[in-house]
């Protein structure tokens, strides 16, 4: 067999065993919006010459994948998505501690996220939970504009509200944890049960409900407010609401996967992703979160976190493995099984 033929056999065998991602210099698991994931992948490749294989899944799905692959990690770094599953991954020793030299450029809340997880994750952006509605549909139906969480349970909105499934979506888990913190556990689950009666679909992705609202497929979508703003900026008739009772928020996070095959490249991506250069890419894809680098660009269209009534979200408790599993199990048994 010639050398070139032998090389072809080896390449085919490697691909069959590990997939094409194993041939990349860096395997990136991304839980932000698709366009953001793509521009991060492309820009890092251009900045460093490191070849990246990117897989985009919601934060809940990515956590499940990292957990399933623990004995034989396929990914190197997990970027984006709500912080709760990143914190759970840290607690379950699925991620690697790392202190970046970029750390002194970050907001205190981003560093606090790292400190709470023994430096196994770090905050990369922040965003408040809320909802958006289709203004054209609302006017056509002659319905009042919802302004509070409680409004979403009113009978006039039956079959008109959409949210993601908290088992697959970090956005929806943040919603569940926020209701428990806002109203107490009994009150929070009572709220989720009453809301369930008006839900037309539980989506897999956290941003899908507001995209459906923008497209006129549902009236109301429960999402992070920056995702609703993005729909408005894109030209859809979507109004964004900061609920009157108050609301939770996320600290989107980044973690290096324990046992990463490309550890040096993962650390290079980690450092780059905390830079102003990388974080300024957000606005190119209409991602309106507050970025963790203090020097990152800000949009006047982004929700003003200072003007939103935010709860004192307990990231340590609700990002813990036991509490997350317990709440999801209770939602599965007490809420999702109810008739609509």
C-alpha cells in the first residue's frame, strides 16, 4: 500500500471513530444564538489560525452532552448559555479550573460567578428575564397589553403564550427558578401551573418563543429581554416587557471541559472570548446582552439593567446539582403532566 493510500485509510478510520470534530484544533460547544456562535467560531479562527469545530445546542442540552461524555470528553470548551448548568457542571467536576489573565478587565458579577464555582466557569454576559408580545396580533385581538407575570395567566391569553422546556433550556429553567424566588416555592409552582393552562407549546430552545411571536405564530413569548429586543431590531412587531413584580436574570458563562483534548487551544479561546475584540462581536449579530468586559461596546437598544426590578437571584443555590434536579423533577411531575 502506498503512503498516500495508507494516510487515507488512517484518516477514514479516525473520522469513523471520532467524527470530523476530532480532527479540529478546538471543539467548541456553543449555547448562544446560532449567528453569535458562528461569528465567534469564524473570528477566533481568523485571529489565531486555530481550526474550530463548533456544535450549537441549548445550555440544557449541552450540559447533558458534557455529562454523558465525562469519561471520554469530545468537547474542549463550552461558551454561552445560562450560568446555572455551567455551575452544575462545575459542582459535578465536569469542568476545569482556569484563571485567565483577562480577569482584571471584567465586571465584578462575572468574577463572582467564577469565585462561586472554584474558577471552573466565568461570566461572559448578563441579561434580564422577561417576555415580549406581537403588537399587531394584540391590536387585532383587541387584548390589553400584558405588563406583569400574573397577566400571562389570565384566561384571555389562553393558548397564546409560549416558553421553552426547562429541561432543555437554560432560559426556561431561569424562569422556573425565578418564580420560586419571587413567590416562594408553593406560590412559584402554583404560578407555573396556572401559566401552563395558557401555554401553546414548550420549545426546546429558549429563544424560539419570541421568534414565534415575531412571526405571528404566538402572541407572547417568555424569554430573556435582549432576545425580544433583537426581534424588534430585526423589524418584527415585538414589544419587550420587564414584568412589574420583578424578575430574575442570567449570567451567561464559559467553561473549559475537564479532560479536554486540546487544553492549550481551549485556554486561548477562553482568554480571547473575554477580550473587548471578541465581546464587541455581539452587536454585529444583534445580541443585546451586557458583556462582561468593562470596555465592551454597549447598545442604546439593549435593556437597561439598572431600570429593571431585579430579584437577588441565588445563583449558587439554583445552579447546584441537587436543587436543579429537584426543581426540574417537580416541574415534570406537577406541571407538565397537567391538562391544558
